[in-house]
């Protein structure tokens, strides 16, 4: 039912995605192409090599600009040329440890990048629905057992998390000052709806980023070296990448005709799928062993790195109630799908076909 509704809505819609060459952006492009959307991307070159974007042949499939979100004039030109109806903002510096190494760049991309995006939305009358993708780390983390709600205080600890908290505030400011606030209608009569989405830890096939646990698992398999886990007791809301990607698209669709649905949303798994890093790695390698017969060991070793929160959960009742949403794949299923994807990748399979098969299976549910 939802799959048909998405296909009917997105067919021939003009959708602009910033950060489309990244891991999550590439999955987004694949889903939108399968829904029949007219997709335009704005991003730097893929941040990793290999990359899902290249493995799926998206360079030849998606009209795009290779450009920096910090370049306001270029971004404005592309908005004026493409005249998007829907905007999904995913361009970011997304790595916590990198934000400690280069906080200025992190703030430039994540804060001023949002300012530039919202400025273009403000001056592009074709835009009607906007989703700004932030993170579950925007909250002031008090290591609570309960999940954070959308009303809790925003004040991320590290430069990455804090810059995303700022991105939320920038979005709220532009929405209230220029773009109709909660009514979704400006004084001039223009209708535009804007939401932010705070997704939990995203995992999936095609992620090759540094300092992320599942890519580290794959690199350990490829090199034959034992995986070192820094913080095995850390608890995170892990979910397959298709969970938030499809929510972004559902939200952009639902708020199109209902301004009351626009707002801020947590996207995360059920409480039982908030796992420790140790549980995640152990289960991933169990799924890998089922597929290949290869048994993998890992060890705990803290490397003296910067502060990272130990406990983080999300309360997603608002999303469940407003969009009638619930997770499709639990974390064990997600890990099985990732193991299958990575196994096919190492075997040299057609990864566009593998990725599309997983998308089709997910949407059918």
C-alpha cells in the first residue's frame, strides 16, 4: 500500500538531493529512481573509494553538480536551473572523530551549508517540501535510560553533534522567519513545508567510511586482520539505512498536503534493537560465518580517542503516530542483509542489482 502511494507521488517529481554521492545519499538516489522521480544531485565527489555511488553506476544515472555546499552562488544557480519541488538535505561532514580533527570545516559544512540550503529554498518558489537530515546526536546527552524526545534540549557535545544541533536551529529560524512557520504558508501565499529528521545509527551495505563499525568489520575481513573495537559497551539505536531513507521520502510526501505534519522527527529502532557495539559485531560475524563458513575474531582495545557518548536511545512515538510508521527490518535482519551485500561485493557481483534487490524486498514489506 505505502509502496504504491510512494510510486504515485514521486513519479516525475523533481527532487534535489544534497550529499547524494555519500553512502546514505546513494541509497536515496536508488530508491527515488525506482519510484520514477526526476532526481538532481548536488555534492562533492564520493567521500570514499570504493563508493556505493560508483558501484551502482549512479554517475551516469543522476543529473548532478560536483560542487561544495559552502558555495552559495553555485547552489543558487542549480536551484534556479532545476526548479526542485522537493529538497532532501544530506550534505554533511558526518564523522565524529573527523570533527575533532577539523572543527572549522565541520561547522562550515554542517552549519553554513544549512544556511545556504535554506536561503536557496527561501528564494526558489518551486520548492514545496523540504527535509533536513541531521542526527540522533543533536541532543544534550545525559546518558539517560529513556529515549530522547523531540522536545529535549539540543546541545551536542562534540563538534559534529553540536554543528548538527546548530543546523536544526538554522532550519527552525528560516522556517519561522521566512517560510510560514507552522502554518506552512508565507505571507505572500506560498506553501512550503519543512521538517528535520534525527536518525539513529545507520548501517547498510555500501558503507566504506572510516571510523564506522560495520565498514571496520568488512575491512578486517578483507585484510585478514583482527578487528579492534574501541567501545564495545556503547549502546546505540542501530537501523538499516533503508529505514530512515524511506521515512524521509514518506515525510516529504505526507507534509506536501498537510502542513501540520511538518516538524522534527526521531527515527530509530525499537528498544530491543538498541544494541551494544559488542552485540552488533558478534551478530554480524555470526551472519558472515553462516554465509561463508569463515569464523572471525575481534578484540576490545580503547585507543585513547576523544569523548563519545556511551548510551543513546530515541523515543520515536511522534513518528509512529503521525506517519503510522514502524520499523520493517530489526537489527538482526539488517545485519543479515549487510552480510549478504558484503559477501556479494567481495565476490565481484553486480552491486547495482544487489542493491536494487534489497530495495525491492524492503519496499514490498
